[in-house]
C-alpha cells in the first residue's frame, strides 16, 4: 500500500495525503476477512519505516484489523527469515499482540511475547 516510499526520491511520502484511500482499502480488506503482511525487506532496502508503514499498521489496528502476517520477501537464501524477530518486537511495541501463519488457508494465530530472542 505504500511501496512508493521505496522509490520516492524526496523521502517518505506523506501518509496524510493517501490516508483516505488507505482507509477505504483497509476497511475492504477487514470486511472481506483478509489480512495484511508486514514485509521485512524494508531493512534490506534501508527504508526509514516498516513496510507497510507504522501509520498504516496503526490505522489497520484502529479499524479492527486482526490478520497480520510477517514475510521476509526472500529472493535469495540469505534473506530467508531475515529481520523476523525485529519485526515481531516492533509489532509488539505498536500494540499488536499476535500475528498469524496459515494452514489450509485458515489463519493460525501466534502470540507475540516481550521475551523475544
């Protein structure tokens, strides 16, 4: 939803400019029983924020979104699982208490813990 931040030569694209559109997208996603993915590649690309941004994640939570996955966008073996623990810590600091994986197309929730290794 905010991939533009990866390519924006002027820094972070202002969230307030796209907030109404993102709100409608997230409402639809939540209403449809779908979730969103936090992609850890933001670390690899040296971005200043998470992907999606903390603003989008907070909005998702405020709107009642509960299905949240974490992916490392691994196109190379060395990126497999990269920054997953860091992302879990960040999600916990944002007020999320769980994330999910899927088994047979059904979300399986895993609780985030303050004692992440």
